[in-house]
C-alpha cells in the first residue's frame, strides 16, 4: 500500500485537554502493543481492512482497554484484545504457574458450539509488563484438548507478574477468535 506524507498543518490549539488525553491514550497503547507486532499480525489479520494489524489492534484497545482519567490512564489488561475474530473464544480459561519457568493454560472444550471445531489451534500470549516483553505460542494444542497446555517462558520471567491470553484459530489459519484474558499470575 502506497503512503504519502505531507507537511503537518499548523494546529491552532495543539494542547487542549481533550487532545492531550487522546495523545496519552494513544501513547500508552502503542508502547504496550509495539512489542507484540508478530502476534497481532496473526490475531488481527481479518480486522485490518485498509490498515495494518497494528493499527487495527491500536484502534480497538484505545477504545476498550484504557481506564482512568487524564492524566492517569492505565491499561485494563482484562479488556485487552490481542486477537479478534468470529470463531467462538475459549471457555472458562485460566492460567497458573506452580513450576519454575512454566505456565499452564486450561480451558473447556467448547467444540460443540456453532462455528467451533475440535481441531481449532490455540494461540497463547504471555505479556510481562515489568520487562515490557511477551512470548507467544501457536498451534501447540487444539480446542478439544481442553484440559491443559503447559508452556515454558524465559527464566527471567520467574517471580514476575504476567498477563495471559488465549485465542483460537482454524486449522488452516484463516479465522481467529477474540482473545480471552486467562489471568494475571506470578511466574514460579
């Protein structure tokens, strides 16, 4: 897609409270999602019509994942979407960590729901806000597994609080589900 950039027009009032609030929301979301661009390319690929996946994710999360009032905005991690789509999302998802360097995801098999398939592959994302890093896992398990999926995270995550998300995509990778928040946990 060709893009042309011109000289910015002069803004009569560039520092109104409303403009500053919107800029701060934008800044918070961009700093949060810039580290996970690779995952967002998968999770938002069907919602990036006429824009990049990063822009689609930014737009959604600015509207739905920011809490507080200016100038004290923060990210509401349970409201964040790292994947967006029409497949049924995970059901009764949960993340836990009892063994050093590992996180266990659990969910219920809901492959009997309309649009879901037992063969849907999981998409798992773990975000460490203290280090501003993430790790993701793709295609490790299927929706029908439904019991547990254990993943290994960097040893540097041990003792840190992380935010965990789960989504699904079709076996052919064409469709995705909305991500669901699996919880904030401390990595063992």
